[in-house]
């Protein structure tokens, strides 16, 4: 199949590469001409602007946006819409807010265009590992684009089959699903990223406990000087908490157990906040996911006002003096 790809950053460029490796044709555009040139040298058809990209696509056209959520994606859709013809499709593979998908799909449908939201997980490793995709949109459109999704997906790999799945949708076993109508794809990906926050925080807190097991605040006989890199490595191999995130932890600790290259400031890209908002709307308690998001906020401040107030209260009722240094 032929696909237009707009946005050739860390994921967009590799999405085009993986598709070309699997025999698909990609027409690509990025505001950085060097990114377009690199992909053109690897076999893609380069375009100098969105109009040029659309002109190089055969009808019915499909254009995959891999841009930051928000203004960049909105602007690209607004610019593409008058260039496309009835029956063409815009796919958003970024991390857009799912309610925006519903609005966009309705607006594009009024112009005879289709919209598909593709929650895409795989990061910088997707070129080799494939991309796990959660897709929202009309069934007919999603099915027509299935060769694209199948090429991007990881495939069944070496994982054993889950028991009792014989009569269920087979695409899930290959790493992608049609989650439902517009918005459903990014809704599922949003919750996926909210869970990711919680898992990452659990690992981070656990390893912090291990690191501080040698603290001088502990009695000498209760101190342990633990090798964190070896612990991460052994947990990867047969432990119930093994995961790709743990693989990444093991690699980072093996390179530098002190993690000296990192400041500890942790950003959030939006999905964690949106997950909490969805939970509030549904009256679903999400204590772990909320705490993980707040921990990221905490990481950006040396000390919060709340902590200063805690110190003030402790001094007030108990005469406790803050430790210096």
C-alpha cells in the first residue's frame, strides 16, 4: 500500500522505514528538509510541503500524522483538509486527547473525509520491535488499512499463546486492535500511558529502597550494600515483575549505577493527567496512578510549599528542627 507520513521525528521516521522494509510505499514530509532528504535516500518519496505530499498520493489517499498532540496536529489537519478528496483518510498516530478525535472525526466526516486515531506504543525501538497499536475509527476504513497496521505491528513473536483465545479477534495476538469508534484508540492508549506512569513509579520507589538500604541512619547490622545492576538483571530472568521497563532499568544501571547523567526531573506528556480526568468522570478510584502523576510534579521542585508547611507544623507542635544539608 501507499501511505503519506507527516512528521519524521523519533517515531515518524521509523514508522516510514518499517513500512518500506515490508514493501509499502511512503510519501514523506517534515518541516525539516534534512529529515525528508534522509528518508528519500532510503527509498521514500519526499515532498517539500503538504500539497506536494497529497499530489504524490493515489486516491483514496491515507495520510499518517506523527506530530506532537495539540496545536501541531490541529494545524496539520486544518492544512490537509482542503487538499484531500472525498474518501481520503487522515490517521493520527500521536498522543492526542481522545475527545479531540471525536470532534475531528465529526468535522472531517461532514467534508466526506475519514479519520482514524491510532494510539501507538513502541517509542524509538519500534523499527525493530514493531509498534503496538490501539485503533479507533469506522470498521470499513480500519479494515481497508489493515496491511499498514499489520506491517507496523510486532507480530506474535516468541510469546506463548494465551489460553482460551481461539475464538477471539486474532489481531490482538499480533500486536494491534480495532478498539472501537473514533476516540477509542487514543482512549485505550491514554490509559496504557497512565498505567505506565504507575509501573515506572513502583520500580523507581523499589530501587530507591534498595539503594538506601546502606543508609547510615540504619543500625549497622541492618545495612546492606546492594548491587542494583545485578538485582535488576536477576529480576529480568524469571521474576514475576519482569518487563520491558525492567529491561531498560537493567541497561541503565549496568551503564552507570549512580545514574549521574540524569537530573531526576521527570516531565509528563499529558496522558497521565487525562487518565486521572477520565477516572474522575467515571468515579473510578485510581490511587496509584494519581500518586505516580503527582510524583512527577514533585520531581520538578527542590522543595514544595507543602513540605515547608510540614516543617513549620512539626516545629510548632514538637520543636522539631529541620535537618540541614
